[in-house]
C-alpha cells in the first residue's frame, strides 16, 4: 500500500511536488523505557505512533508523517533493564538535523509529536532553533495536552495519579491493544515526598520541576495509579486526542506570521516622536 500520508513512501520527484501543497510535516518521537510490571517497554512509541497514524489517515493530505524516532532522553530510568538512553545533547542535535533537513526541502510547517515527557525540554529547544535557523515554523507538543479537558473528565485517580505508566497511559494502551497489558500486575505507586511545590502529574504539573533517578521514588516503574485504568476511558481519550490533533494541524497549517523588522536598519514608529 502507498499510504500517501507517509513521507518515506514517496519517491523524491513526488515529494518535490508535495511541497507545493505545504502539508504540516509531523515528526513523532517516543522512547524505550520501563512502564511498570504491567506494560511493555514500547508504551511511549506505541501511543504517539498510533495517535499520529490515525490523525494522518483522517487529515485529507494536511499531514505528511515522518518516520518515527524511537529513542529518547532516559538517563534517569537506566536502573530498569531494557531502557535505551540517548544523551540530551545527542538527541537535540539529531532531531534538529531532521527538522533542518525538512526545512531545507521547502516545507514551512513542522510539528514534533512527543510521547515521552522528558524529551520535551530538549524538543522545545529544537523547535526554537529550527525557527531561528531556517525559514520554517516549528512547534512541539506532548499528546495529553491536546485533550486536557477530556482527560480530566475521565480520570478517577487523585492527585499524582496520572504521571507515568498510570491511569492515562494504561487506559489508552488497553483501548489499542488490551492483550499486551497485564492488568493483574498493575499497581498504585506514588513515592515522592509530600510537598507544597514539587510533585508529578501529566495533567497538573508542579510549579517546581525536579527529576531524580527514578528508582529513588518508584520501585515498580509506575508513578501514579495504574489500577484506575480502563479501556473505555482509553477509547474516549484516544478519540479526543486525535480530534485535537486534527484541529491543531488545520490551524497550524494556516497560521500567519508577522513581518520581521530589524530596527538596526529601520526606524521604529514611536508615538509622540
């Protein structure tokens, strides 16, 4: 099957023609890391990959989907067997090389779709540098942010219940592939010290960001309440995320950019002067 929404399934002359349509180029990135006793190591890749694929199928040509980047920044998870870590400076340079390559070919709108929280500070720098170093506009997001209202409506876990391998990720994985989830091994694990300023939750992050080595506060690899997960919640959330993604793409594709002005060479129009 050709799958015209996939970058790599085009020939180079076909891709040269596609740039005339200026689709939003989407670069998915995830990780390979521990996700408790109950979930496979591929959670971050599987969830963001499934979201991007479904959105691309529905986007009527507005999404051109890049090959998936499967590894991320994982130094703090390396106590768990199977985790693959890409050092932060390497990850930044690698993803930036990808976005600059996309821009080099004339594509003007790039979104980095992230499935792993600890990638985000690095990807924000990639997006900023892409804008500063190329003509393209580039943004990044982590998928729960596309459907925050729906996720909050569906959650039954309390404070810190949706952090890692917990209610949110487990529910969406159950919806997509229940046979791969060992729910009899799911646990509730919230081991950080009580704090007014520091905690972990994907939907309600703390004002102070602090990430220690993972096994200092979670022996299972879960942070949150995986026992609260259901496939029904996962289906509702997955659909809301995909629909949010499609709205983002439609807006981003047509997002206007102001005219840049260098005031070293052009006098500003200052009121009263």
